[in-house]
C-alpha cells in the first residue's frame, strides 16, 4: 500500500512540474500576452496603437502608470504610461496619484494645435 501511495505522489509531482515548465515556455517564448486584458476583463489598447492609428471618436480602455497629474476646472488630466507610450487622459476621477496604476475608459480625441502652418496636435483620451 505504501508503494502505491509513493508512486502516486511521484507521478503527481512530476505532472505538476511538467505543467509548470510548459506554461513557462508558453508565456516566455511566444507572443502570448496578458497585456491586452486588465483585471476587469476589458480589452486594453496599447497606447502606441492609439497614437499611431487613432480612431477618433471610438471608445478604448487604457492601462498604465500615472506619471503626472494636472488639475483642471472640475476635472483632472493624467499622463498615463504603459511602456508602449504615453497619453493624456482627461477624467472626473480625483483620487489617482502619481505612481499608481490605473485603467481608464474613454473616447479617443484629437486636439489640433496649428503653429506656423504645421500641426503639433495631440491624441488624448476623454472619460465621460
């Protein structure tokens, strides 16, 4: 009886070890990524994509670290960095602090800034 239990335990540990190795290989050596899904299960768009191909007027989720906080009239502007880029998010949320991670849902907007015949505008996210 003791032999059977010992064999079962060795088999179980071996299988768990193999599963850990396979999962680590899947995550580490492929393009498999959890970065597009946040804790709430929403699709998160990398900021790089919002800036390179902005779909003005569409709704997007961004997730990243708050780098700067600027108070506005009745609102806040946060500079969000997700390691692919940075974008300003305008929101009613007032509790976010620099260094915290945040998930923000909002509409993609563009503000043109024409100077000497050139456009220095900026893409940003506005939470409703």
